[in-house]
């Protein structure tokens, strides 16, 4: 695809790229550690989605990650381990809130291209999309409880997408759910065999939507996310919960243990 517009925002150890062509805005992120998300990268993703969504040439947005490994490993463990006060904790977890809000407030549908495993906060980003297509290898899990916190910030989006029962299952039993499980629960709208099929399916869906009535899609988007008008306050409160828990001795020890295994 040859973009008629391109922009990029980078963190010290990752990047966010945006391209726009044929009515499709594509936002792609990457981090060398399994596409984990430090605060700078989260802020760049949110800002880029907001910028792309404001482009009148964009009819649909694709959120994707680069690389051949995980789609996203969730929060950066390096940054989690470095948090030493509640203000920094709130700021970090507010990064996930910012991306979710940018996705659901965009007037365009956001398609999520999930090429590999998704852990923790990544599940929330997928849930905040309007249509997610994944490969058969795209297992998902909520790993937060295993490191002494909980999926508080991403929880509202996940619960809204898959229901309280399935969300609670994922939150309580922090083990992998395969792509078929995710599709049955509605986290994934479609599961395809491999990356080649994924790219074809995402491209076809985006091309179809780029030709659809933008006013109708914007109205549908408002219907999909009706009742989220107070989420800025809700997600800020949830970020504070995680930001406090991350300072506990239990969580510090759990994160250190996970980092040692990695």
C-alpha cells in the first residue's frame, strides 16, 4: 500500500506508525519485547489514533502490531517494576485508558488485526475495537491477577464485549484461552488459519467499510458505545486502583519473579 499520508511517533524503544490510503487509516505499533507497552508507547498509540480519526479522508481504522511474535504482551514489566509512587502508577495505567478512549471515541469503526497472542492490557485494546480478526494462534489471557493487580482499566471494555461471566472467568483463571474460545465469546469477530489469510480478511473488510456511508457508520459507532459517556472518570478511577496495587510488596515480588522467568 502506498500511503497518501504518513506519520510516525516513537518511544525510546518502540514505535507507532500511521498511514492513510484509500479511505483506510492504519495505526501500527511495535516494541522489541514482545510488543509490550510502556507508557510512552501507549500515549503515542492514543495520540495517533486520535489524529488519524480526525482525518476527513479516513473512513475506517485498522489497529495492528508489527513482528511475527505476540500481537501484544500487555503492560511493560520493566516500567511496572520501576513505578515507585502513586502518581507514576496512575500515569502509567492511564495510558491504557487513553488508548481505549481514543478507540471508542473515534467516529470510524476500528478493526483490530490480531496476528498472535494477546496478554493483559492487549485484551482490553482488542475489546475496544469494533471488529477484531485473529489467527488461530491468537490465544488470549488476562494475566494481571498473577502479578498482584487486576484487569481494572481494561475491564469495562472486556466486560462490555464478552459479558461479565466470560470476563470473570478470564480474570480469575489467568490462563490462555485459545482463539476459538475468544471467537465464541465475541472477543474475535472472525478467526482465520494464518497471517496470509488474516491480511486478506482485514484488507477486504477495511475496503468494504471504506465504501460504506460514513454517517451511518458513525451513528452505529455511537450505538455500539452508548453508555460509555462517563468512562473518562471510570477508567481514571480504575487506573488509580492499579497504580496503588502496583506499589504493594506482593505485587513488587510477583513482578520481579515474572521478570526473572523472562
